[in-house]
C-alpha cells in the first residue's frame, strides 16, 4: 500500500529538523572554549581576533571564509559537565565569548 502524502511531508520535515535545531553556541555558563579547524592531528586551534577583559571577552570572525573547505569545531567547557564538541554549520561566520556565554552566528 503506498504511503499517504501527508506522511511523506511529516517525514521530510523531521529529517530537516536537526539542521534547524543546530546549537548556535555553548549551552550554559562557559569556563573555556576552543575553536578548531581541519581534520589534522592535532587540529589547528583558531586564535581569537579580539581578546579583552583578561580573556572574558573573545571574538572570532570570518570563520566561514577562513576555512571554506574544512569544518570548524567548537569545544565548550561548561562547569560540572564533560566537554561538548559542536561542528558548526558552514554559514557560521562569527563566534563571541562574553561574560561566560558563547554565541555563534
């Protein structure tokens, strides 16, 4: 029996949902971050463009242009939790760490 069209639409929407729900930074109060590019051993660590307030404010920009072929991975260290690695979507161009909050856009 063929699958109803409504089920195909729902299945397609669910398949697209993870990309839309991709985190745009670190969850929770951040105690440290690393941005890495490439699949090298070890990967290249990206230094922030701007670092102020003793490292409490850091900014990385031009991420989508700097690494057009290789994915950028964000490693978040949140107090009391194991490090979390997030592969950023290629459209992310900037990440900012400010007052313990990491956001990427």
